[in-house]
C-alpha cells in the first residue's frame, strides 16, 4: 500500500473514531434527563424517605407533578435549614420547595411565580407541661422559646408577641430535631415550627400567621426557575385545585380526632371533676337511642356519639334514660341533670332565656313515607301523620311547605300505623327511624318517597347553673369529632342494626327468596353432577375474577364505567382505533344540587340513573366508551363527528326536560378533539372539562369545543387573582368619578365612584376584564372597601381645601354582605377621615337584592339606620318586580337607561319607564336615571317627572383631579 493511501485510511479511521465518541455523547445530552438537587428537612407529611428508599409527601407529590412537564429527576438532600439556605445560595443544590418570601431572601434567591401551598406558625410545648395552655399569653411571658434559625415563622412570632403583649427569651437551633430535643431536655419551654410538620406528641399552645409557600432557587438560575414557573402555570390551568387536593390528602387526617385546644381554666376544670356528668337521654327510638335487650344498657347513635365526646374530653358521663314524653326544658331546669341529650334544636329553645343549646353534633332528615306507587303530588289537602314535636315547636316546620292537615303522634310506629290504617295519606318520619321500622312486614307496603320534609339539628340542652367551663369543654369536644368517626357510628347503627323477627315472620317475609334458593340448590346439584368438577371450578374462578374487576371498574349507581375503568378501557379503545378521529365529550349536569334539595337524595340517584340510561340509548354502545366520571359529571369517548354529537346532545336535553321531576337542571358540555394521543386520558378529560366550564350558566350555548383560548383565559384569570394583592398594596386601583346632575339646573348634585385598574405594564384595564373575575372568586369585596376608603380620602381633601361637598355613591357587591363586620368597617373608615355619612351613598344592584334577599335586607336596613343612604343600582336591567319595590329598604332608585335599548316588540318600554318614575314619586322614593346620553332622553325623563341624571350626555367618568377641577369651576360659577 502506498504512503498516500495509508494517510487516507488513517484519516478515515480517525474520523470514524471521533464520530463514534461524539455521537453517543450528543445523543445522551439530547435525550438525557436533568437531575435536580432538592434540599429538604425530613418530615413525615411534606418530604419523607420510607424504609424502602421511596420518597413520599406533599412536596414530593408537587415535584412529581412538575416533572410531568419538565422531564426532571430528583436527588433529595437531607440537611438543616441553615445548610439548605447556604447550599442553595452557592449553587450546591438547585431548589427548596417550602420557603416563604421575604425582602431579605429576595436579595439572594428567586421565587416561583405561583405558591404551592400555605403554612401557619405553630407554638408547641411538651404534653406534660402544666404551666402553659392554649393562648395562655400571661404564662408565656418570660419563657424560653426555641426558634429555627433563619425561619420565616420567627418574624411572625415577633409580631405575635407585640400584638398579645408578652415577650419570650429566644434561643436558635439549626434543625427541628434540635428544637424537639431542647424541649425534651427542658432547655426551652416552647418551640416554634411550621404547620406542615406534624407533632402529635406535643401540645399546641398557639396558632397564627398563615403565609404562602414558594419554590425557591439560586438567584439567577433561570433554567430551573423557568421550568418550575412554566410547569406551575400549566398545572394551575389544568388542575386548578391541586393544592386543595394535596392538603386534604396529607394534612387533613379525617380518620383521627383533632385534640381540643383547652384553656388553662378548662384544663383545671377537667382535672377537678370528680363525679360523672349526668346526662338524660329522652325517648326509645331505634337506631337513635334505645335500651339493648341483652345488656339492659342505653345504646344507639346518640349514645355512641356521647361516649366519643366523653373519650375526647376526658370527662366521664353518667347516662340516664328518660321517657319519650319528658319535657326537655323542664328536665334541664330540674337540677337532676347537667345536660339533656337527643334534643332537636329549635328557635323556641334558643329564645328561652333560662336554657341554652350546645353545638350541633348530628343532623336528622325527616322524609315523607307513603304507600308504594301512591301519587302523593296529586293530593290537594293530604292528611299527614307527624311527630308531636312539630306541634309543640312550630319553628321546626319548613317555610313554604305544602298545605296539609296534620295528625300528631308520639312515636314512629304510631305515625306509620296511621298510614297503614288509612287515617293518613302519608307520614313524616325521621329517615333513620323509618329505615329501621320499615323492615317490619306490617309496613311492607310503605316506602320512603325520597322527598325531604325538613332537616333538624340534634344537640343537648342545659340550664344557667351549668359551669361555663364544662359547656366550653363539651362544645370543643363536639367540634373535635372527626367526620370519619361520625360516619362510622352512623353506619354501624343505621345499617347494621336490624329489627328482630320470629322464625315464622322471617319465612313469610322471604318466602319468594326461599323458593328461589331451593330451586337454585336443586339446579346447582344437577349442574355439579352433570359437569366435570375441575372444569366447573376453573370457570367459576375465571368468572369471579372478571366479576371482581368489572365491579371495581363499574359505577354502582348508574352501571356505567367509573373513572378508573374509563381510563383502562379508554386506553384500549384508542389503541384499537389508532387511525380514527376520536373525541372526548365531558358533560356537566348544572344545578343538580336542586334535585337533591327539592326531592331528596333518592330522587337524585334515580335521576343520575336516568341520565346514564339515556347516554347509552342516545350514543349507543358500539364505538363508544361511557362513564360516570364523578358526582354529576359524565364523560364519553366516541368516534362520532362534532355535528353528530350535537344532535345526540339535543335529544338528551329533550329527554331531560320531559323527565317526571320537571327539574330546572341544564347541561353544559365540552369537546376535546384528540390529536396528540401521547397525552393521558386524564389531561384530555381535564381539557374537555375546561371547555364545558367556559359556557357554564350560559344557556344560549350548550357545547363548547376546547381550544387554546380556554387555557389562556384561565391563566389570565389566575394572573388577575395573583396580582390583586400587589395592586391593592401599590394603589394601582383608582377611583374615577362620574358626576350626577340636576336636569332642571344642569348643576352637579353628587357623583358615583367607579373603579379602574391602572396596571404598571398593561396600562388602564377595562373593568370588564377584571371585575367579573373578582366577582366570580369573591375578591371584589376587598376592592369595594378599597374604593370606599379612596372616596373618603377624596372627600377629606375637599373639606381641607374648602371645596363644597357633594354626596358620592360607592358600589357594594353581593359578596360583601356576607362579611359580618361590614357595617362596623364602613363606619370606622368614615370616622377615620371625619366624613359625615350623609355624603356617603351605597349602591347595591337589583340582582343582589333578589339573591338571599332576607339577609341583604337586614344588613341594608342596619346601614340605613346608621346614617347611610342606599341606592338600588341598575333597576330595570334584571328581573324587576313590585315585591322588590314594596319590600326592599332603599332611599333612591337608579334607572338603567339600557332598558330602552333592549328589544321592545310592543313599544311598551317608554310607558313602563313613565309608570316606574310616577310610582317612585308617589312612594316618596328619589329617582335618578343613569346612562343618559342624548338631549331626547333628558327631555323625555323630565317630562316623566325624573329630574336627576348621570351619563355621557353630561360627563364621562373622570380622574380625581379632573373632578376636583370641575367642582372648583362650578363653585366659581355659583358665586
């Protein structure tokens, strides 16, 4: 071989070698998974390493959700909090996932744009410490407290000491374990920790300062932080309630009683109790309360609950049986008992000044029982047998119930006997008692109708002489009962307690079943003889396995697949039809709660079964997978076209409208067209759900198809909510003022304060962008109070500058009325700036008055009595009624001129407007028209007798400076 050829061969070999070395390295970097180093402190519920080496907990779950979008793997590094902060600062670790944001930390670290949870500060002492009790600030003063170095909770504790006027000696530790050891060794009296750590062996003495937790990275580590933020934004849009789900899973242990937080006085009382607390239990009514025939002791749901309260409180109870005709108030006042149990709480007892009620610990449902097949809805004046308690305590009767004639009885048997003996058309019986007694063959022709007559709360009653500490201990024990324990007790007695029957009664009751069993046994014997035992056994086992899987994947109520079954069958279905166009249809039954509330849960269950049958009937069973996804939500995986789905949905809606309950439920549905089959069915269903949610309550649209705008809209809404706090803090919200005029003189008589958002980056945002979002999420009440205070500040400036004052009206949303301190807050703000209330008017929309009117009316009346003038805003834009004008406590009506621009096929609008103004004038109600835009409208309103106006004809909403200048100008003209 020549030298030239050798050189060429060497070059080729070297090139091949380099290619072999570089290509695998390139491929690895291209397809490899980035490993993120996570610093953490060992915690059983946030991040915990099990004995098998698997990491679990709230934080691990959140990080795993993020890795679904980033593809990251994690290396967990267990170290003290101080080491975590130092290692993160110098880049030895990549992130910490449970950090609070402070100004000092923001200098050295970056924080995620969205929090991943909330944490409180919790102050603990040892369980055996009898010197400090819950919120015992006097005895906390001067005590030593162990703090975790550089912890956010330290700042919260400093503020708490100032608020409650006590001071502790502070000692700092590097880890929670060191804090606990210091407490055990008596080096400190108390330790301060975050609420994400559980310490059941310690005693809680205070809770305060809830603060959001963020993911924190090294300052400038944009690669990791961008990945975190992008993933969190997608999680926020696709799984908006993830934080609530994980909090319930890891931090709300419903299978365990929470420890009551007793005060020093209550603890001393418990220690000093010598004799058992005497509790009288009224009645013999299984399964609520009865005497066990074998033991001779009281038993039942009430008794089991009382025993649980005794266990929680540490106080022993002595339970005594009282006859069913015992008067509970007289028994409580007799002095023979501390409490009388099994009382149905009512207004008469609340109003009695000599007795009091404990907290409620059980809800009873009184349902209608009637003969099977009886059409009780057709009876004009039915005769109803009912417990005598409804005669004695009239407040227990439901408001607006059906008209009926009552027969009062003293026991459930007597109530049911009245129907059996044809003395009554129907009965009203406690649902638990009814389920028990209806087992009797005597009542075989009766059944629960599913219609709830009323609900009542069960509690205990006590007299004035009972020690307040005992009452507080009992109420805290009632509040500490876990929902799981309550469910277990109710299930034990309502399901497992069966009425006893004689052998002949049982044989007669189950005669048909007995015949079927005998036939089955004979047939089974023939089959066993005729077939090979081994083959039969194999078939039985295979059938059992298939039945078990089918049962686990089937919704018991509707017979459709459940969520887990849908995921498995849906995946198989998509593989079988890999080339076909497929779609997810997500169906939401709106207002379904009305069915349960109006007709009872049994009727609601029957309605859901009906929906399931109609889905299969309309969509078929071939090339379709149907499931009851959750509650009143259904999902269908189909190969049908969008047009075909629309036609099938129309038929389904028609069938629902014809359903015998004649309900007002509506359907909203979302379609997700499956283009990327690599996504999980869960994500596909979530996106179809987003589409359905986008048209919820919009009954002009029935089906929405998912596109990227749904996700962007959700992200925009979340942005508004996330930025609300900073916007209020930085005064980005501005009060604009639109003047009101007297049309006779064209002079200013006042103004309305309107909110505008001056965003530092996006400029002036339209109210239509942010107000619906704030109203939907309940945050609008904060903005209302902010604008109210800004209005007071403006009026104070006018007073200081000698500008004549005119009344300014401020809008209050419906949400704000649920704040029990609304009246107090409005008065405090006005007094802070020395503004007379006659210059502050409150505008409340007509629709707010129509929603929960009883509560709204009571608050409005209190505001009026306190000196505020109240205006009904937007009158004429909603469902205006004469009742509204008759009953609503208002001083002025604001007519919405948009009423004239709506459809008016019979040309009645102006006449109606004229009549409303005339009627308001006769009722001595002031009238102002808003939205006046033309000279014609002004002349028309004056002709009708309306002299006040607000609208673009006079002036647009303007900034504070412009309105101030307008007032100065008008003042000069009036001189």
